C-alpha cells in the first residue's frame, strides 16, 4: 500500500517527495557531503554493507551539525544479517522508495529537535566529541548508549556514535572521552563488561598463549610424567615409549608397565620448551597484540571497564545550550586555580575573617551570550579568549587574589582585604576592559558580560555563598 | 654410696694388667684399637696427604672455575615449603654461581606448592615440579634428576643450610681425581643446643661421623654419601638411572657407584648444617630406619660385594665387611660380653660397669680434644660439648646400641623396612617382592 505520491528524481542524487527532499545514495556513487545539509534526510541503498558503513561513517563523523545530525535511512530490499553497528547509526529503514512516506514523521521529529540545538564550537577535541555525542543522543531521543559487540572494533565493543570520530587504532580514546563526559555530569554510567587492552597500542585483538616462563616461546610440548614403582624411575612418557609397539617399558629396569596404580602412576604433567629446552609445569600466559605485535604477560594488559551510558538532564541541557569546554580545558588556563582549590581557599578566607573581621569579596563574571560567542570562535580562538580574559582580570586584582573557572562562561574571583565598594569598582573596571579587549580583537563580536560582587559573610558557609553568587548564572 | 665407693676402690687395687684385659677385652680389642688408635693414625696420614696435595687441590679449584660447568642442585621432599625460601636465598649466596635449582614437591599436603611456584616465578629456583601423587624420596629425586641439565648433580635436603663455599668445596674432589663418582659433604648439627638429645647428636656428628667419614674416605672405604649433602657426576647417575626406592637410598646409591668402579670422596670442608630430631622418640624412629637399611642393603641387596666374582673389588669388600662387622656383629658381640660378665663376674658387675663408663668417658674426652686438632673450622664452640661428653657413654653405648639391636632384629626377621611409612606402600610392596 502506498501512502504518498510517488517520488521524483530531481538530480542524480536528490529525490523529492512532497515537501521533503532526500539525498539518495546508490550504485556506489558518493555525492558531495556538504549537499546533505540542504536536504531533509539521506537514503542509502543497501547492496554492500561496507559501502553503507563507509557512507554512514562519513556523514556521522562530519564536523558540521547540519550534516552529522541529518536523519539517515537504509533502503533494504531483503532482510540482511543483523548489523547492529550500522543500525545504531541510522534512523530506520524502508523496503522500497515508495515507503518513504512512512519515515517523514521521524524526519520531522528529528529536525524539530535539531533546530532547537544551539551548537557551539568547542575548545578541545574532547569537548567537540562530547558535543556531538550529546547532540546526536538528544536529537534521536536516545536515552541509553549501549556498547555493541563488534568484531571490527579495536575494543571488541563499539559505541558507534563515538567510534565514528576515531581511527581504529585510536578507539580506546572513546572510552576516555566517555569517562570525561561522565565526570562533567553529561552522562551516567553502569558497568557492562571489562576489556583488556595492549599496554603499547591499546588494541584489544590479542592472541592468548601459554608460553615458556624462561623464553616466552609458545612452542612447547606437554607430557605426562610417569613413576615406575618397582625401580623408582621417573620421567616423561617418551622415556617409556618403545619403538616396536605402543606399550610402555621402563628405561631403568626394562620391565613393561602394565597397570596404572599398581606398578606405575602419572603424578603430574610437565611442559618442555622446544625453543630453550626448559622444563616447567607452570606456564605463563602471554598476550600477543595483533596490532602492534608486542608479546607480553597478561598482567601487563590495561583493564578498561565498558559501561552503558545514559544521557542526564544536564547532558540534555548542554546539548541544547551548547557545550564548549570540559573542566580539564579550563583548568589548564594559566593564572587560574581549579574550582575545588578555589573553594578550599575561600573556606580558609572565611575562617580568617572570623578572626580579623576584615572585608573580603567574591566576584563572578559571566558571559551571558557564551553560546553565540563560542560558536563564532574556533577552538584556538576560544582558548585565546580564555587566556586574555584571565590576564585582564589578573592585572586588576592583587597577586594574592585567586581566579577560577566555574564553567566555560563564568569566572569567579576572590578579592580579599578590600572594602566592598572598591571591589565593586574594580569589577566594573574589569568588565570595561574586557569589553574593550573583545571589541579590539573581534570586529563583529558582541559579548554580554554580567557581573555580581558580594561581600564575604563569615557567618555563612563558603559553599552557600558560592551557590548564592552563581545561582543566577546557572 | 660409701659402700659402693669402698668396694670400687678395693676392686681397682686387685686389678693387674692381665686381669684388667680379661675384664675389659671388649673395650681394648674393638673400641680402643678401631675407634681411637687406628683412627688416630689414619687422621695423621690424612693430614699429611692434605698438606702434600694442597697445590693439587688449589689447581682443581682453579680448573673448576675455569671450566665452570653447570651444576644441578636437586631438592626433593614432601612438605618442605617452609624451608625453601631460606634455602634458595642461601644458594644464591654461593661462591659457585653456575647452578640450576630444581625442587620436586613429592605430593605435599601443605603450602609447599604455592611457595614453590612463587619462588620459581621470582626466579629464586629454576624449576619447580609438583607431583600430585606422592612417590617417595627416591622418585622425587629421580624426577629432579631426569630434568637436570648439569654436568654435576648435588642432592640437598631442604631443611639444611650450607656454608657459602660449600658447593665449590664439594665439587673440587671431582677435579682432583677423575675416578671420583660421588662426593659426600660434611654434615653438622644446627640445633645442637635445642635439647639434650640434639646436643648428644651434635657431639656424635662432631666427633664420630665427621671423623669416621674422613678416615674411611682416606682408606677408600667411605660408604654413605649423605642425602643431606652429596654431589655426583651426572653421567654416573645417568648410568645408574638414579636412586632406587628407600629407605636408605643414600647408602644404596653410594654402593651402586662403588660397584660401577668409581671412587667416593668426602669433602670435610664442604659444610652443611642440618636439624636433627629433637626428642629421643623421634631419634629412635630415624635411627631404626637408618639401621634397618644397613641390613637391607649391605647384607641383602648388595651381598654380592662380599662374594669373590668378576666384579669383586677389595675396597668394596672391606667397606661392606667393616660396616657389617663393626655395626652388626660387634653389636651382638657386645651382648655376649655382657652375658659373660653377668655370668662369670656377677659380683664384680657393678665395678666393671663403672670402669667401662670411666674408660669410655676418658677415651671420649681424649678423642674430642685430640681430634679437634684435625677438624676443620666448626660452627660451634667445642667447650659447649665438654660438659655433655660423659652422657655419650650411655647415649652411644646403651641407647643407640639398643635401637640398633631392635632395628637389626626387625629387619632380619620381619623385613620391617618395607613397612616404613617413610616410603609409600605402593612402592615398598614392589621392593619387598623384588628383594631390593
């Protein structure tokens, strides 16, 4: 049954049906990817899975959100083998082009959510990957990111939305970034499995072998040890084998071995190394990495937990508002301390105030339109802006005062031992200088600085005072 | 007491030389001549030989280090795990370095497998073989031997410790005489001050065993390479295909090497310390086993040594004959002496008994002091033992003699050694059937 009017070919790659236009990829021909941004969805004819994988990877790994967030559908005439990696990356499948009408609802839903996003460019690669991940999860309403067993993956498990960003050899970095996203509160995890990776190249394609503990050769031969009771001779089975028949004869007393448990027994097994002639019972287990060919004891492998991840509310909000930088990125900015360190120092300052009853202040400088600002700046420029902001603030405060990033858009500053009025004045001067700096550096960039300066109250806990200060910037 | 003393003084006054000999012939003929006079002469000869051969010995030592052959150290045993770390550590301190250590765990039911494996992993021992089924000491030693790669084999007991030049010293005799097939090390008592029984054994090892081995070695009739510390040429052990089932396998292998025409040497300066049984009960058990093996191996399995045939050798004959005569025959002859004294000299028996004790004690003191001039360095101060020397008469003359007598009779008439749980029944049953 056909639900909609038949489709029309507008060009070799573009297909239209009603108000929708699709990029239609078939016959192993690849259209210019930037064209995808101008259409509602991508339809890929499935004839060769490797080709499909290639196209899907190319679309999803693109850096332009208008491309990587575009819905993708597979045109499958026959039922194919289950390919979970590809299934995860696409938004559905149809059996013929006549069924396109069935997926338009899905396209609408995705595009509505896509349009609600405020994608910012990110300071670091890590932040960029996290941005892509949470955007893809949000747009597709994907609450859980499950690891998929994947023989092609260098980790044996794939997170397709992560794997698209990495070369096969660098896939282990995906785990690091997922952990980072969890630390940032974007994702919440549950243990799923553990993988052991090569300590040299982080590959997981290992060949596990029992090896000689002396020379690490796997060329070993096991043998039963035989004890002949009457004469006490003990040796490997080959000592007892004779060349005439398959019976066992004692090399010491020439008696024929007849009955196990009565005239002989086998007290143990021994391994002989054909490489170095060492005899041993307790072999080592080595893992040979099939990627970098290092051959090491399994104890040297690095254990990594594979987890399932859920997008948190914070993650969803970050997807909508834009995610610029990880804590790690802003912690690295010269002249600042970590936010946790800032809190500790604030706590001690409050303790000091209890004794001296002096005047100290806490100031927050917030970039109100950070999403727009960062989306206009590249990663390098963003990092430069961070540095410049900090350097301007630093030049206006005393060297004993401390600066920390609370988030990529909010900076907190302690201004100790000065009256509140002066602190307010300094804050005002700093904002002026910062605005001038931005104006002089970027022609058409408008930055809305918002500030709040409060006098420290030694009767209130430091965390409460910080919460109150930053409440309006959250 | 006064009466006894008075009677004894009167007895001494009646003693003429002829009468003295009539009453104490056993001491003069067998004890004084064999265990003091002859030993003293041989010790002197031995000293002279050592002095004249000092350059040859130094040359042998030099050649040992020049050739630097691989030496396999075999440590078979059951439930010896607790000693292994200390032993392996002490072996790593040896002056002779080219060694491989092979430990065979003969079906231990304690922590030995775990300890052995971890020492092997740590590289303190080269090969650890765990046999799940206990096969007895001989099978464990043979198992280690089968996988040994060294040109020389040293057999150790795990509960012993060794001077840091002991391995070097025990190997030197092989380089002094290429007809030497096996060398025994000098075993002393480590726990000599633990109890009276260990002190008495300390004196026994110190005064009798070491001296006895020095003398018999000089005479070419040395007969037991101690299982606690013995070295062998690997090719000789290969010809023999290792040890036969015990107990008493160390004496057995020594005879087998002798029968192959090789010499046995004693390295008195290759020192080993062992822990001896610390109660009289445990000592009885050990000595019954040792003494039974004399009958089993010397008088049964290797009786052919005493029979003139194609492979007859005087040194082997004398070695076995001396051993049987002084340990078995004279042991029973002593009872004859006792019987004569009780029958014909009953009124004088107490006085004869006291005199015998005094004679033996005096001899022990003289021997102890004089022989100390011939002994190499010791691990214990001699003065410690002086107080205990009077006890040796009862220890050696009564206690050990009684144990020996029981052991010989048990073995003669009941072949009790085959029932000894020291060896698993599955192997002993074959030994008994084959008469070995």
